[in-house]
C-alpha cells in the first residue's frame, strides 16, 4: 500500500531507495513486480543483480499454487526461504 498522507515518503518522488557502487537498498516503496523469465505463475521483485553492479542476484518470487521456477543462470546457485505456505523441490 502507498504511504499515508502524513508519512514522510508520501511526498512525490521521495524514496529511501539508494543504489551506490558498493551497496544498494531497494526500499519496499520501490519494489516492482514483474514476470520472471522461465517461471510460471510467479511474480518477481528483483532486489539486486549483476546489472546493478553486484556479483549475485537476490529477488522475491511470489508464487501462486502450482507455480514453477525456471532454471538458474549458468554458474548461479539458488537458495530459497518459504515465507508462507509450502513448497516442493526437485533437482533434475
């Protein structure tokens, strides 16, 4: 939900998000959900990626029931937290 009118981030154009050469903070006010390539029934929110200067990628994946992940990029490992519901993992 957007900040309430009295909240300091309610003013247009203000955000706590900062991306610098040695760190990044992507505040919830800057989260944008979009489809993740190769994933089904999933909306992703990229928090940090090599395109932003990092040597890793971190994202939220909001999966609907029956959603499936795509393959990780070459040379990338994947680690997951399940915050709500349950998940089944298969390695092929």
